[in-house]
C-alpha cells in the first residue's frame, strides 16, 4: 500500500503571483472608476452648461416679456389718451353755439356751462353734466358721446336727469329741465329710442352740429 504524501504549503512565488494578480485587478478597477468619474464630471458639466443656457434663455424671454408689457402699456396709454382727446374734441365742437340749435323752440338757451358736477348731501360727486344750457326759465342737460350707439347711454342719461332733479346745481334750481343727447356718430335705433323718452338728439356733421329732425309725435320731456 502506497504511503500518502503530505501537502506542501504555498510557495513565495505563488503568494507573490497572487498578490500581483490582485493588485492588477485593483488597479484596473481604480482606472475604470477614474474613467467613470471623468465621464460623470463631463456629464455634470454638460448638464450645468445646459442649465446655464436655459436660465439665460429664460432671463432673455423674461426681459422680452417685460419690454413687450411696457410697450403694450405705452400703446394702451396712447390709445386711451387719443380716445380722451377725440372725446374732448367732439365735445368742444358740439358745445360751440349749441343753444342756436333750439331757437325754433323759443327756449332762449343763451348761457352754456361745461362739465357741471352734481354733489349729493354728503358733498360727494355723483354725476357730471357734459353741457348745461340755461336761461331764466329753462335748463337743458346735454350728454355728449363720441359714438352714440347704445341704448344704455340713453338710460344712463335718464338716471342723470333724475339726479339733477334730486341734487340740482345752482343754475338748475327752480327751472324746467330738458334733456338732449349728442354724438359724433349717432346710431339710428338709439336716436329713435332717445326721441321716444323725450330727449332731443344732435349729431356732428363735418365741423357743424345738426339737430336731428324730430319725429312728428315727438314731445320734449320736462323733468
């Protein structure tokens, strides 16, 4: 029977080879980790650059929006100013020698006042009369619109007439009150409605004002 040989331990060379293999594997892992870190850093830099670019684009768009908003506000102000200027011009053209348009009615309205305010018992302003024509017996409150094209304008003036009766300015006290509406452009339906409630109606034609012919059944209302 053969005798079993005792197992020999690892030699120095074997241990050294194992260590070298382990170190080589470790170095390879470190190199791969360094390479991966470089890729991650590059990706982070790329992402940060994209974020910076997006942020700059947002800032640019925000500035554009702000500039556009300012331009819109400026245009709105200009349009509002133009509308006010047009309204004031039409009011001036219509108010000039307005009383002459009622000579056929023998009202003798020779005094004219513009933008007459109405104040309530608490001295709060509640309305304004665009033009108030007056004499010793009659007064006429004239509402002037750039475009007289809505029935609500007539209804609003009806309410104003009631306020004039309730809170009469000094020139109106003790006098018979008449009403009229005038416009640079007057819609026919609104004209008919204004006549139906007892208002005179006037229209700007060129540089003059004409009293629109009253229907045969028209009766000027006295408040």
